[in-house]
C-alpha cells in the first residue's frame, strides 16, 4: 500500500499545488465542477469572508497532504 498526492490548478491563483482530493477546500460555482483551492488563497479570502459575515474556510488538517492510494 502506498500514498499518493493529487496535483491540480488552484481556482483562485491558477498555481499548481498538491492536495488530498477528498479533503481539499473547493468551489464549484465557477465551472460547475469541484475546483481545488490552495492554502494561500484560503488565507487571502478568509478576511473578506469574515468582513461580509461569512464563516471562514477552515481546511481539514490533512487537506494538503498525501492520501492512501486506496482512497483514490
């Protein structure tokens, strides 16, 4: 049994980053499909969310870590 990390483009900044596909914060409002959001964009958007009365995005502690291959 091994571990895997998925790489994809962040919806916010378009940089490639690694993440756990089932735990990473994501948004489907733009494309209609789950699009991952990197930690830097989460950190950037949270103050705006709070200022508008929304809850901050709190990523799962393992959102940006490898996952077990069996989870893919």
